[in-house]
């Protein structure tokens, strides 16, 4: 994930919450994967996006999944740092 002023500010803003959540849930955050039905939908939208074939509604849905994925990646990175793992 690119380090931008927005990313730095976002991470700084959520760090206090993560310090509450990660001691108990760090392993769960690291092991999180979307359910297969959701993953299939994301892949379907990604393929349509690559082809330039998304409707406006699908584009909005896909952008929501992209934002969620970035957030999950950030949580997982923070969890790795908190737990002292490198995987």
C-alpha cells in the first residue's frame, strides 16, 4: 500500500482503536479471508472492470470492495506489526 498523506493520517486516526482490538483479535485479523461467494463476486466485478464493462451501479459496488480491501490490508499490516510477525 502506498504511503500518502491520506494513508498516514488514516493510520494515525485508527491506531488508538487498533491498540484496543488487536491484542485480542490480531490473529483473527491476520487470518481473515472473505467468504467464497463474496470473493467470486469481487472477481466477477474485477474482470468486468478490466474489460470496461461495468454498469454505474457495479462500478460503485466494486469501488466499495476495493476500499474495503485496502482497509483490510491496512488492518492486517498493523496486526503483523503489533504481533511482531513478518508473514
